[in-house]
């Protein structure tokens, strides 16, 4: 004769379809662990591919037309126009105030449009006419 706690499927001490909370949690934990391992492997492979594709950025000559004068500077491709203006060309009218490209203190005019110099690299400004605040006046005092 069967005990009252025995199920019809022959598992002693259990009632119901034979699947309980403990089995569910074990299975869920295994699934989460497998997903985490797979994701970590995919991220590792992606980082290795990205590192393999990165070419060392070597400094090179950049030709800029600023305030009607031609300037050639040797900079890395990641250097901003603002850094070139202030550090290499000693044009300090454009200021570095914020780090979020929203204050406007570094504004210059590129091909007739106002642009934040901190948001542009010097390389992408080649062949464009750049006007800084120093190039706006004629150099004469106005009374």
C-alpha cells in the first residue's frame, strides 16, 4: 500500500508532477552561469579583434588654414583642433572651459559655420577655412 506522501510517479515524499522549486532553481542557476560564461568569451574575442585592428596612430603633418594663413603642424590623429590652436599655434582666444562640448568657449568658425573646436580633430579640419576670435578684428582700436 502507498503512503499518503507518495506520488503516483513513484517518488517517495513528493507530491505533484515530479518537478519542484529546488530543481527549477538548480536549472536556472546553471542557465545563468552558462550565459555569463558565453558572454564573457564573446566579449574577450571582440576585444582581441579590436586590439588586432588598431593601428598605432603616428604623428603626421596636418595643414590648416587659420585666419587666412597656412599652418602645418605635426600631430597625432586624435589631437583636437582646440589643442592645436592653443598649444601649437599660440592662438589662445578659444578657451578650454568644459569637457562636455556645451559651453561654447572654444567656438571657432569653420567654412562660415560656428563649431566647437574641442569637438573636432585637427585632421578633419584640413582643407577648411578656420577663423578664430583673433581673426575677427582688423587689429585697430575702435573708440
